[in-house]
C-alpha cells in the first residue's frame, strides 16, 4: 500500500534546511536563525532527522497519524 504525505510550506522549508545541515552546506546556528528556532530545538530536529524520521518536520498532531 502506497502512503502519501502532505506537507505545509513551513514543513517543506524545515526539511530543506535539515537536508542542507546533513549535507554540511549549512551550519546549525545559521539554520536556527533561518527557521526562527533556538539552536537547542534545531539540534533536537537534526537528531530526529538523522534517525530517518521524516515526520520530524511535520506538526505533532499530524505526525502521529503518519506513523
């Protein structure tokens, strides 16, 4: 069964930034400023993203329905 996930513009932006961090094209500090997040929160997102959890970028209420 194929699953489709819809993401908001904010979530897509967050995903692109997390990919840039993972590819070492952007620092965590610069990414935090770009997304308007604290560096601590961004580190949590990076850790989740590196654990291959795409739902990291989705809002909590929607992420639980994706899993």
